[in-house]
C-alpha cells in the first residue's frame, strides 16, 4: 500500500507524490475501506487446485478481497442438471460457483480468466469461445482491470488485438528464465531483473505481432519461450498508470509439483520432460521450487487495482481521479 506524504516539496528519501508509492493525505482521508471485488472465470479442469493457487496470492495483502468464482453458462447448466466432473467434485461447483449470467449485471474491480487444457488448432475453434468472447466484451464496461492467464491470455490477445496463437509441433513447457523488459505499472515490483517462471502451453502467440502492437507493453520475456507477461497500461490522475489488461502466458501461481503432475498425466502421449525443471533432467529427482516469489505478480496486481479503482463500483471502468 502507498505511504501517505504531506509535503509541498519532494522529500529527500521518502517517495514523492508523483510515484506509485505515495498518496496525498487528502485522498487518504477519503479512502473508506471496502473489499475489492474480483471475479475469476475458472476454465481449468481441476478448479480446486486453481482456486487455491490464485487465492493464496490474491489474499496476500492487508486489503480485503472478495472472490467470486464464475463458470460459463453452458458448464453451469450441465453441472446443475447432474453432469459429473472428472476433475472437480460437481457438488463443489454447484456450491461455490456462479454462472456468467448471474454476475453479468455486476461490476468488479478485477477479472481473472484462467487457462484451460484446450488442444484445438486456434483459440476460436474451442466450443466455449463464444461464451468467453462474451466475457471479454463484458469486461470492457464491467471490470476495472482484467488479468488473463495462459489460454485465457491467448484468447484475449486474439479478441482484443487479433493476435493469433498457433499450435506448435512440440509443447512449450518447463522452467524458463525471463528478463524484465518494461514495467510502467509496477507489476514486477520486488522482482530481480532475471527470474524463472513455469511455462506450459501448446500454442504460442505470434511474437512479431505482439512487438508490432503499440497498445501492448512487454513486461517480461524469455529467450526460449518468447514474451510471457504483457500489459495495456492506462493513465489515471496526472502521472500514474495502472494495468488495464494483463496477459500472463506463464504460470507464476504453479505449485512445486504442478509441472510434475502434468508430466505424469501426459508422459505416454508426450514423453518429453519439462525443460530446466528437474535436477539433472531426471523426473525421479527431488523437486526444488525456484519461482515461488513470482506469485507476487498477483499481489502487485491487487495493489495496483486498489490504488486506481474508484470507490464507487458504479464508476467502473473509469479510474479514480477522472471525470
């Protein structure tokens, strides 16, 4: 959270009012506390694991965060009609999830759209594309900031920027080193200049199209896996920016053994081991988590939302300080 600065001049070592870390006392006095409202459209098969991984980091601030788990109308309709899920207890879904239609008249400070084990050649070929595209369209007016993960990021890149993601001959997966490129909205606050994040995907977005898109800022990229964290910065107040949309093509939230479980699940049809993940490239070696701190990306996103979102949810998507 930002510190409160009361000074007409720049302090010699405290953050200045032109930075992310400082806030004017006049605004601080009017910051009545309310929970941040974040909706998660969870497309993953193992919904419980994804809930745990994301909630752990989204809740890792002093802020109050209210999570609403959402599924597509078709999925919720089938589940409520008695369809049993192989990966998540259907009763869990019926108890804790809302259909998109049940939340589409609400406004949220944040929206997360997760990945999904989708193997069609293009994102628009998936049977749920139309419903996900409707969520993207809705987010333009009903979500202050949106964060798209893995397949969700590739689908959002297609929807918002017509950037295609094409399935490769081999899966891009492993623990890949990334470098910080540009970070105007401070998503990587506290990160070193180089860090490793798990990556697991069959389809890769066109890196030339990403580089050519002026709306996109490449926050972090990998020499092996390409651009992996992208943002669309938007201005608020006079000199600050926040991430209007975030595209995360990697998996900072992954647990230590998530890639290992994927390997065991897929090793018969795809025997290649994830790169740079196992010691000595041996799946029988003990696993070490070298990326756990990268989950702070989600915490930093929550903080950036808090700094910029309007107090009145009805004012979304306009940021604080705009008319």
